[in-house]
């Protein structure tokens, strides 16, 4: 059973990731998910069930549409595989439990925000509010740090980003990032919220410098910040205590 459970969780993650790709593409008309079949964005041909098998179809089709041979976006396999791996990591962290369900639900919604912000440099408010409500309802319990630490984490995360938004007049980052930072700060609690902010700026800076070096972006070009916050929150969830203890230990030398 120790081998079967991760495999099942991985397959569930692939299926969830496949569904999230549809959500990301139809976020402006979510009702269409219920009554409109998937089709190629290039030739508009309806896709058969065997063209929609998560990750596997992309591999067998060699990343091209069966009908028009146009390239299929790499978003599809990356989201599917990313969610599957994420679910397995959450399983090893929480085993089969309500905590696993809680965090899997949160990061399922955060995946939509992550991918949508990269694709359009916009944060979908309805999903941000949804994940914030779920986090406020349960992170204090499943995180084991209590209600006060959850509130402090949210205030620190949101307050720091809000300050930057006000100072820069939304030139450095958008107002939508404030709600994301509140949610993620509340997700990890205090003092881990400080680590989320620190890691987000470090990862964002390194990523930005890399894009400039490879001439993909210029100094004045903007980058979506929500993906860096979400990545940092995930790192903090798994390794936050180890990183903080290591840092405090270095200070004591």
C-alpha cells in the first residue's frame, strides 16, 4: 500500500491538472466548462477522449494537434505534471488525512492563480477570494500555529506588499498581489510569513536577472509576482522551520 497510495495520488494530480488547464483557459466563462467540449485553439476541431489523456496524450502526439499539426502549448503538460508532483509531495508530508485534502485544495486553486498570472499578468480576483476564505477557515488548525499567528502572518504578508504598492503607485506590483500575500501569510502563519516575503523577493530577483541576461526582458519590463509568492509559500510549507532554525543557528555563531 505504501507504493500504491503515491501512484494513486499522482494519477489524481494529473487529472486535476488537466481540469485546471481548462479552468485557466476559460476563466472568463467558467460555465462553458459544463456544456462546451474541448477543441484545438488553432483549427477548432473537437478533441476526442484519447487526445485528452493527461500528459500521455501530449507525449504520444509529440506536442502537436492531431488534426492541424500546430504546436500544443507547453502549459498543458507542465500544469498536469506539476500538480501531480505537488500532490505526491503533499502526500508524503501529510499522508492520507484531512490536512492533505486541505492543502491539496489550496494549492489546486493557487495553481490557477500561478498559471493565469504568468499567462496574462493578471490575478483572478474570484480565485484569490476563494483561497483566502479557505485559508482563514482552516490554516490555523491544520498548520498547528493557532488563530493569532495566522492573522499576524496575513497582516505581515499583505501589509508589506501593500506598502510597496502604495509607494510605487502600482509600478512595482499590482494591488491583486496584496490579497495573495495576505492569503499566503495566513497560510504559513507568523513568523514563517516573513520567510515567504524574503524568498519571494530573492527568487523574483534571480529570475528577473536571468531574463535580462538572456535578453528575454528589459529593466523596465514587468514580471508577475504572484508565482514567486506562491512558490515561496510552498517552500516555506515544506522547509520553513528548517530554514529558520538554520538561519538562527548561523546568527548564534
